[in-house]
C-alpha cells in the first residue's frame, strides 16, 4: 500500500513502547508519534514487497500489522496486534 495519506487505516489500541525503543528514539531526537502516524496510514517503512503485501492483506483479514523504520543506524519495529488491542514500538532485539 505505502500510502502517503495521513488517514488512519485501522485502530491502534493501546500504544506502548519498550525501554530500548524509547532510548533509541530519545538518543536520535525522534518522536514516536511520527512512526505511529506512518504505520497507521499504511507506510510500512523498510519492508520487502512480500511483507508489504502481507500487511495489505492483514488490513482486510484483521491480522497482525508490522512496520520497520530506520532510526539512526538501527531499526525500530511497530507492531499492531490482530485484535487491534495494542500497538508496540520495539527494537528487533526485544522481540
């Protein structure tokens, strides 16, 4: 999808972040809401075509949504659960 619209495509539920994600964002002087906004609008970030297609299908099938973004020299993941109860920002090492 990789939408450029800021229109929310799904519910985020409770938004939480792991200590590692918060530390990375703080050290890079980045705001978590920027990545949440990209994620919820269908900008899946640094994913391969297959993972993008899985997310596009997940929008229709109500399954888990996954995005990955580069922050400095590291990755941050954003995952929304299938039941849309929560969205988590985390580092790959914290998964």
